[in-house]
């Protein structure tokens, strides 16, 4: 092993681990709470396979593009229940259902799933009934290493695979596979970064101590107020359910403001056009006047879908019957979602202080120090979730038809 990326560049994908013939590489959690690679030099036979497969060391170019323009859509799943349980407009579920229907029994969809121990890993699902396991955003790094070999085997057998993940995970998969496969479809989230596992655990410990029970599940993007004011829903083993807005939850607040992210995210080489995957999906923030979507539609979640090539366009066409949709302009998409073309800014001093403080201080003290709460925000905290919901809809009553 000559030159693997350093701690600032490594995306923690684990491809090097998977291809190393002597198993001399492994993951450890660094002091900031991010997955990092360590090696046992004695076992290394200097074959350089890890370097040849590491996505960060590849040129990052994609031959996955047509010269045609990208198609851009705003869309929303027509099924109310699926829409409610999806983080944006449920576009991802529509893609999966369309593929399951098209190639019955021959499709596996890989996506991020929250485990019982509250870690996140990629799993494969082959039936609509299992789709809920990978629906919804989990704002943690997902481990893809355990699915790589099965993806390759399925593709080699001519089966259809839809892989969804962060853009760096798409790059990692392409790098692992090396060959291109006609039956592989890829779908990436617009990604502003993944936060520290350590910060996540500290936040959880604090909430568990307050509620007096362990956390059994988390919905990182509950729409319990509305899509544009996301809350995080925590379910506890004693049956209690708690909702926190970003300003009431230091972990999520820091994630949204980009101060607890993996170092590689601040220099993300995948935050650019053209995109890497067949499809790029995200939240259509700041969508303007629309003949298709009412104010209330917009409060339930609108997906942004970019079809980046022929495969992406084929996927979108196949899923149209499950969607309400409207073509939009790429400039509008970028205006509401700048991470389509540039990485998040590194507020490095604040970040370093925060990630060191979470080890030393109680979470209440961390929150006091970093969650700067204005008078308006304090008022909204006093109003609580239900009060906020009532206030929000009263304020916007003129838009509700
Ligand atoms: C870490 C992260 C950061 C994001 N940042 C932005 C952003 O800045 N702007 C924006 O518009 N959208 C962002 N998104 C995407 C957005 O939250 C929605 O996931 C996306 O719009 C799809 O929503 P949906 O309703 O179509 O489907 P959903 O069912 O909500 O999407 C689920 C899909 O997202 C994938 N996914 C969920 N969690 C992870 C994870 N931890 N790692 C890899 N893949 C995951 C799953 O594999 C699954 O396929 C981010 C998502 C993640 C996971
Ligand atoms: S050079 Fe070969 S043996 Fe050494 S770490 Fe890399 S893959 Fe493993
Ligand atoms: S393959 Fe992935 S985990 Fe390994 S060094 Fe490269 S970026 Fe880091
Ligand atoms: S911001 Fe870039 S490097 Fe960070 S998780 Fe997202 S795609 Fe990967």
C-alpha cells in the first residue's frame, strides 16, 4: 500500500477493504467519530490493489453521459401514505415500484437501512413489501461493504440492480465493479455531507437519559409539521415518541448547518455537473410558481429529479404513472440546491470546537453554546410542534384552496 487518501480526502467507502487480498485493512472510528482506514503493514504484500480500486484516486470522470441535456423534473408520488413516509416527494419509491413491475422477480434494489443498533447499512430488497426498510433519509454514513459482492454477482447473472446512495457511494460502486453493466441503474441523493457518528451517539445518550428509555427507532425527516419544517421523530422502548426540530436537537441542527460533517464532504469532488449517477434526486426546495403543485402539495414534499442519461430518462419514463410531475429548469433546481454544483462550506473553527466539545461537555451545554436561538425561535419552541403547525397553516391560509 503506497498512497491511500489521507484523513481529509478518504470518503470511508471501504472498497479498499473489500479488494485487499490479505485482509490487512480495517475500519476504526477516529477521534471525531468518522470511519477511517487502518492497515497492518506486516500483512501487506504491496499488490496496490487498494489504490487501483479506491474511488478517490480515480480521475472521477464518468463515461455515463450522453451529450444530450439533463432532464429536470419536480415530482411527487401519487400514493399519500408513501409520500408521508418519504423524505422528499417519494420519487425513489416510484422508481423502485416501476422497476419491480417491469422486470418481475429479476430486480434487487439496494439502499440505506437503519439497523436495530441505530447504525446504517445498505441492504438489498426484492419486493415492494420490503421497500419501507430502505425508504427515507438516514443522516449517517451507510456501510456498503456487505452488499458489493452480491451486487456484482447479480449483475454478472444478468439480473437488474438499482443502487441508491450518496454520490461518493455511486463512485465507489463504479470503481469496485470496473466494468459497466446494462442492467445496473444508479440513483444518487443530492448530498451536502454525512455527520459524525460520535455526535449522533452523544445526542442519543442525552435523549435516552431524559426519557428514561432506549431509542428504538428514528425518523430523521418526519413531516409531522410539514416538509419545509422537518422534525426528527424518536421512538423509545417505553412507547414514548418525541419530535425535535433542528433548533431543538444539536446533532440535527449541526448537520443542517454543516458543522459536524466528514472532512471529505467539504471538498466533495462529486458536487458538480455533470452528475455521476443515472438519476439524481433531492428536495425541490424553493420551487417557484407551478401549474401542477398547489401550496398544500408543496407542504407534503416535492422531489427534484435529474435524469442524467438514457438510463435515467428510461427510469423516469417508466415511473411516470406513479407520479404527479412537471418539467422544470436546471437553474431553478440549482438555486434551491446549491450542493448540486458545489460542496458545503467548511466553518472549520466552529466545527473543530464542536467536535471536541461533544467529548467534554454535556449535550445541554453543547446546545447552549452552539444553538444560537433568536427570540423568534425561542417563541416557536414555546409553541411546540402542534402550536407551530397551527401557526404555520394559519399564516399561509391565503394559499390553501
Ligand atoms: C446524507 C444525506 C444528505 C442529503 N442532503 C441533501 C441535500 O443537501 N439536498 C437535497 O435536496 N437532498 C439531500 N438529501 C436527499 C433527500 O434527503 C432525500 O433522500 C431524497 O430527496 C430522496 O427522497 P425521496 O422522497 O425520493 O425518497 P426516500 O425514500 O426518502 O429516499 C430514500 C433513499 O435515500 C437513500 N439514503 C437514505 N439514507 C442514506 C444514507 N445514509 N446514505 C446513502 N443513501 C441514503 C436510500 O438508499 C434510499 O434509497 C440527502 C440525503 C442523505 C442521505
Ligand atoms: S497493497 Fe495490496 S495487500 Fe497491501 S493493503 Fe493494498 S490491497 Fe492490501
Ligand atoms: S477505498 Fe474508500 S475507504 Fe479506502 S482509502 Fe479509498 S476512499 Fe478511503
Ligand atoms: S458530501 Fe460528497 S463526500 Fe460527503 S457523503 Fe456526500 S457525496 Fe460523499
